[in-house]
């Protein structure tokens, strides 16, 4: 009976060692998968950070371009206003010359 008990304990010890070996293998595979996923996540985070930095640089460049275009637009509007004023002044001068010319024609001092 003691012999049978010892054989049962030995079988149980062998089963436990087999279970332990199987669990160790599963743990190693899980750790390997975890490392792979963590590394992939880290690469993805680095890529995202780089893309974010590139996007930030692009946004800043676009903001600068918009500011420059706004400044240029303001300058062009200012020039347009000056030109309109000059055109209006020339129209007034032309109108005055036409009026004077008509007056002179009516007086007969200028031949038609």
C-alpha cells in the first residue's frame, strides 16, 4: 500500500511537472507576444509623434503663409485705394477741362 501511494505521488509529481512545463511554455509565448505588441506600439507611437511633428510644422508654415497673404492683400487694397483716388482726381481734372473747353466753344474763342 505504501508502494502504491508512492507511485501515485510520483505520477502526480510527473503530471505537475508536465503542467508546469506547459504553463512555462505558455508564459514564454505570452511574454514574447507581449514584447512584440509593445514594440509595435512603441514604433507606432514614434511614427505618430514624427507625423504629428511634421503636421505641426506644416500648420505653422501654412499660418505664416496666410499671414503673409493677408499682409500682401492689405498692401494691395491700400494701393488700389490710392489708384482709385488718383483716377477720381484725373476724372475731376478731365471734367474741368471739358467744361472749360465747352465754355470756350460757346464763347467762340475755340474753333469747333
